[in-house]
C-alpha cells in the first residue's frame, strides 16, 4: 500500500487534535491578522435549510473568517452538527488507551533498522525521548508526528474551525449534534493493516519538514474558498482505493444519506466537516446529487 499522496489527506481528515498525547512545544511568532472566505453551501426544501461548511480542525490565531454569509448561516441555525462531539483530553486518553496502544510489543521493535534510525533522529531533534511513543500503535504515532508541525506553526485545536463554531453556537443556545463518535474515527485508523500503519508512520517522519509548506498551502486554499484546489491537493491523487473509501468516500455517502433524511424534518442546521469531504469527486455534494439533492454554493 502506498500512502505518499494520502498522508496529507489523512492528517487533515483526523478531527481529533490528540490533546491527550505529547507534542513538541515550540512557541511560534505572532502572525498578522488575515481575512479569509472559506466555502459554504446549502441544501434546502420548503421548510428545511442545511448549510455545509468545510473546516480545518486546527488553525492559527488571528484568522478572520466567521463573518458574512458564514456568520449569518450559523446565527440563523437551530443546530450545529460536527463530525464528532467535543471531546475532552480525558475522553481522548480513554479512547487512545482502548484503541491506540500496543500489547506485548513496542513500536520501535516493529520498524526496520533504517526507519527506526530516521524516527529516532526526528524525535531527538524535536527534544522528544525516543521511547516516548513506544506503546503507541503505528497509526497513532504517525498521527501524533504528523500533527506536530501544526503545533510548531502556531496552529491549535482551540482556534480550529469546529471550536470557533461551537463556541459561537453555544453562546446563542443552539443544539449540538455529531455525525460520528470519537471511537469510530480513531477506529478508522486502527483498522488499517499493520504494514499500512508502518508506512503511514514512515511517511510522517520522512515528510515532516515538507509538512509546514503543505499546512500553509491547505490553509490558503481553504481561506480562499478554493475547493477545487483542495481537491487536487488532498483527494484527487489518493492512490490507494481502500484508504480513500475508508477515510473519504464511504463516510461522504453516509453523511449525504443523513442530510437527505434530515430534510424531512423542518429547521435550520449548520453542518461543519473537514474541508476534504466537500471537495472533488465523490464529495458530500456529489453524493447528494446522486440522491436527487442539489447543494448550492453561497460563499
């Protein structure tokens, strides 16, 4: 299984910021304020309106995007639906203990000599003890390393789109809903074959330095509302059909079915899911169209 072109998508699609595990602590320089206009769609019938908003789960401070049509759509909605409900560090740690820890073996014992050497060299550079993730399954170590550049670049879960939207909707008393559970999302990675998990981890190590440019590019495309650009970067080159189905297409199909059914109930709902799910072929919008439901872009 080749994961080179799927690594970026996998990291972006991992809603959980893994606050319950260690990250390199490097204070970034303050960034100037930036105006952004991320994409927004809606589907509607006579008595129901459902907004579709693509998110990035961790973002830097000083981004202005919750205004204009996005702010109006959220303010006018009775319910905010995200991929998973807000999970505390304790809940994440419990899920990780159940799904993400090895039994009777260590992570480094699973690696080839060359991969282990590169892995240990990166951890040393990040001032993380080489044994820090020894109990982690390879997918969990890969996610943790893959998300570390976000923290180093000043991106945080508290500034991520879901957190900002959740705070704003709670202020106005909107209901909170979720499409999936924390255990289900982590289980998607846990279900990958062992060799795929090890390759995923190796990719996180080898592409670590490239991640900073990729993160910035993703944020710029998201902020420009360039869903085609995001699709090209994240989805179109996914070169493993099984992984693409697991992380993207099957979930998009399920969510589209949920949206179509939700149209039978009056009200206004704001759905916020990872931007990769609303971009490219077999996106949520594509899956809705196959069910006779049209998504109209409004930003």
